[in-house]
C-alpha cells in the first residue's frame, strides 16, 4: 500500500475505531423547502482517475454546492467525491453512498484510498452490484475545509472545572479558539451543520442521476442517513445505520448514557483480561491498575514522548476510551496501561494517549460540527458541576471522558451559533431501514438504537451480542446481513441476533487506523 493510501486508511479507520458520532436535527419547514428547491440546479459530475495510491479503478471528482442552502445563487463551496464503479455493470443496482463516521471522517478517502469495504468477503456483493460513492462532508478532508490555527485543547485548561474561575477559564479558552477558527475558515463555519450536509447529499443524488440511493452509514453516518430519510423518504432505496445515535437526546443525557456504557466496557475489558493470553495485565487487578494510572496522571502527570510533556488524567481517559471501543484493540490497551503504570520500567503514557481525539487531524471538524449539532445548554458553573457529579456517580472509573462531555466542555463559550440542535426525529414513508448495534457499544449505547428504531416506521434492529463500536467491524454475521439487505432490500427476520467474531483482516484494518 502506498503511503498516500495508507494515510487515508489510518485516518478513516481511526475515526471509526474512535467511535466518533454526531449530529442531526429536524429543520424548520421553510428551510427544508429552500434546500429541496435549490438542489435542482446541481450539475453533472466529471469523474477522472484518482491517481497514484488509489484503489485500482477509483475515480475522483469535485462538485460545487451552495455554501448557504437558503441562498442557492450565492457563494459556492466544493465537495470531494470518489467512486468505485460496480464490477458487474450489466446488473448494477445503482449508487451506494458510504459515510464512515466522524464528524470528520473522509468518505472520499474510505472509498478511493482504503480497503475498508474490501476487508471481508461478506461485502463482495456490494463491490459487484453497486457504484460505491464516497464524499467528504463540507468542512472535512478534501472538501472546502475548516481551518483552526489555534489548538482546541490545552492540558492546562480542565474539561471538568472545579471552581468558577476554572469554569471561566474554559469558557474563554473555547471562545478564543473558536474565534480563530471563524477568522481562518470564513462564513463556511456557520454552515457545517448536518442539516446542510443532508442537502449536499440530495444534490449529490441528483448529480449522480439516481432516482434513489442506497446508504451505508457508520456512527456519525447514521445521523446523516436518518435525517436524509426523514426529509427524503421517497429517495431511499435501502439504508443501513450501524452504530446508532439518538439525536433527540439532550447532550447532558447522552453524556450520561455514554459514561455508563464506557464504564461497562472497562469492566468487560477487565473480565477479558482474566483469561486471554493477549492481555498484558493478565493476573493483575485491571480496574485497580486503571485507577492507579488515572491517579498518577491527575496528581503529577505521566510522561508521554509524543506530547513532549506529561499527560494528564483527562487525556489518558480519552485515549483509553478510544481503545475500549474496539475489542481488537484491547491487547494494545492492556500494554498501554501496563506501560503507563510502570509495571516493567519507568511509567510511559505514550501508547495510552496516542489515540486521544485531540491529537487527530479530524478533531477540528469533530469539534466544529459537534458544536452545531450538540451544543450544551449548560446554564453556568453550578449546572456544569451538577452534570460532572452525575457522571462520576454513573461511571466511577471512566467518568473523565465521553464524546458528549467533549462537546459539553468544548462547546462552552464557542462563538459560532449552533445551527442544528437536538430535536425529535420520525421517519415515515421510507422503505424498511436496517439499524445495527452491538449490545455493549461504548460509543453509541444500545438503547439509542432501540429508541431510534421505534421512531423509523418499518425499521428493523439487528442486535450484535457482544462488544465493540459498529457491527461492521465486529461481526461477520452482521456484515453478511447488511450486504444481503443492501442488495435485496429484505431485512433480517424480527429478533435476529448476531454473535461477534474475529477477523484478522478487520483487526489489522482497525489497528492500522491510528490505534497504535
């Protein structure tokens, strides 16, 4: 694999492994009407070979869309696109749009520069029967980008302020960082919400000349897909939502759900360590080791060579969370915890902090989109302290990091008005939608999938009985059901469940995605 292609693989798969999600909301009718009408003017796409490092046969293109969908004749931005034409053109079904998650994941790169959809034989029918379409959402990757010249994270600014002064420090830090993003990005920063992305998807459908689209969305991709199905149910052929987010939840409630799920994941990781020879902590008290690492990081910090300084507890909890979302990364987590605890020498937190979200190039898009779609309604220091206390009670070991707390703390004082806040979602008139979720997903807790399934008319929920974020990365059974449904349109029987299963190819893909 060329370095260019490997880089795309690391970025795309790392986002999925990290479990990033988010955002969706109901748009007022006047705005939705404006989006619908203005999408009619989209031009055809000029495809060309993607060039060096791409998957053989991959084609790339750019497409212009309005920066502001309420002003279709105004300034334009570009979207980066990719396509892998169906191998069986005589029996081609149509386009299958793929979003690998985020916010910040590159669909263009996932299709053109990685083997994400080819790491398992269960997906062979998709390559045969569909034109696989990837796109970088607005603000992401090769599309017109978000620019943030100042760091969005500072180890000296706590995400859990314990005083009014610390609360104001966090608020002012976010305000200054966000203002720098605004000045560098320009007006685009006001329009990178998921509702605008959905309008881009509809424009893409028309540009592809397709009456209907099939959709495979993971994590944050379930948000885009759900809102698209709500707005355009008659334009959906099939839709898989894998690793589901319930956007009707307020941010503070979702943070609690994630904290509980992460606490459960840590305990299941500890149980795995008791018997699996791959665990570097086998025979040790895993929970006690985790706590000792967090205590040491909180009191004095633990050296991390990739940071050039000591890592604090919030940063290490962030990294540990990322590892916990994928069982294939649990051996790496056990080694990283052992190193951070100094069990075989001087304490070294480099491995544990490496996958932390704030170190990833996608973090600026992750923060900016998240603040549009899940801005906190924190009413002041006391309110934030109450939320913090609830997290500690719900997750006594893992409370220091969840993605929704990342937005709760990171969007406090953010200077860009939120354009797409949580709101109820119902889908009527679409074909049956297939939702997939693992039982013990730390990133997108299983109850979210249950709730969203109840809101999508005629939908079917496929449960994967096991650990990990998304069925696609953790179950051959789930991959098989997803592929069969996408091709035939027939959902699995009600009550169908899948077991998790190990795949060397998938495990390699995940660990090459930035988890080392």
